[in-house]
C-alpha cells in the first residue's frame, strides 16, 4: 500500500485533542541507545502532532526522565531550564581511595563548584559556576562508587566524575548515568515509549483515560514558579507585546530574585505569559512606576481581549 492510499488513523477523542491544544507534556523514561531528539520525535509521531520539544538533553547512553512538551507547552522550556536535576551515577576510579578520603572529597564538592564543559559539549567551553545541592554515596565496592547527585541545570556529571577522581589522586570516569528527577518530577511518574504507544492505541479506539493520564497539563509546571497576578488593562497590553509595569500588578506570590523566571496570570487565573524579573520581589513592591517584568512567551491570543472603547467622536457638522 502506498503512502497516498494508507488509511488515516482515527482521530483522538475530544478530551485528548483539547489537552494537546491547551498544551501538555509527557514524562518519558528514555532508554539507553537513542538520542533525546529521537525519543522526542517518536513521541511526536505517536501523538500525530506537528512538533514536540524536550527539556534537558540526555546523551544516547544515558537513561531516565525526559520532559517532552507538545503544543503551547513548548513555550515553557525556559522555565524547565531553571529546575535542578537529579541523577544516580556510577563512578569508576582508576585506583583505590580510602572511604574516609572519599567522604571528605564528596563534602568538598557540595555547594558552588567551577566546571568546564567537556570537549564534545555543544556549548562554548568556558568555566562556569554550578551548585551541587546533593552529593551522597549510595554504595561503594572497590573502585566503584554509586552516587546520588542533585545539581543546577547545566551541571556536567561526567566532568564531576573526572574532577572527583583527580581530587582523590586516582583519576576516574563516569561509567553509567540515569536521570531520576527534574525539579518536582521524578522517575516514578515516567512512562516508557511502549506504554505511550499502548495508550495512543487505546485512545484511538475510544478509551481516552490512559492517554489523558499521561498527557499532563501545563499548569503542573508553571504553578511551581512565582506567580504575579496582573490587572486586566496590563494583561491586554502584555498580550500585544508590552512588558509589565509596576502599576499593573494586583498581587505577587512567593519571594523571587532579580532575573528569576516568573509567571504572569490574569485575574481569572489564566496563564498569560512568562517573564523575567528586572528587580527582586521586595524592590518591585516599592516601585510605583516603570517596567518591572520583562514579559515574553505570551500564551493568550491578543484577540481574546476586547478592544478598548474610547470616547465617542461627534459627527462632523453638515
């Protein structure tokens, strides 16, 4: 059968189609072997959507949690980059270090550290600071060390393994790696591509429940960030491309620092746009005028806001 005569798969139930239109994401358990791009493309094709994107690239030989977004969820990618990531990594040292020395070095590497991206990295190789929030020994057998690691987005665990070996004077490398968490999302909630394919088949057969449970709504992401409620007039301006001025704020939840990603919502609780704070929260609260949030990635259609009615213009005299 040629592609032109191949039957068109049945449409999804409306509940699935609506979730995708609103923006949804999957927590995929990426296997070792394929690239993150390949896994994302497979998810895209299974769902029959024109595009999909992922947050936090995993090397082909790394497994674990991969966030895949479809529809408007793609606009959330900048927020995902602010989440710390959690891994379980197996480090193999090239010599034997004493347990006491290992414990001491692990303690030294907790907190801010300098890292240089590896040679094969896609980013510019410049030294940068990343914070290691957690670095705990799970198991140790001879030259092998199993670690529980939580680091800032952009932390290179392979580089960390090499640096640990150098600090111990025995050298070392990363043998295996699995991502177990991304911000509030954990591997327990991840789904294999086989399970996704089964859920898609069930949905096309009329049972929307399994796939709807896998397609998570985007508010599970943006509600993790500082939320700023804006006035109706400010919402209209932001939808048309403006930034947010101090006078347009109704309320601000949670403290945040300058440069932090924030979420702008309407009075009715609709997601309006993402933005970055030009000042910290306390300083914004003291502002009366001027721009305070650099708004970007607008979610609401400008056409959803009614035009502002101006004063009536009298008809010209005959």
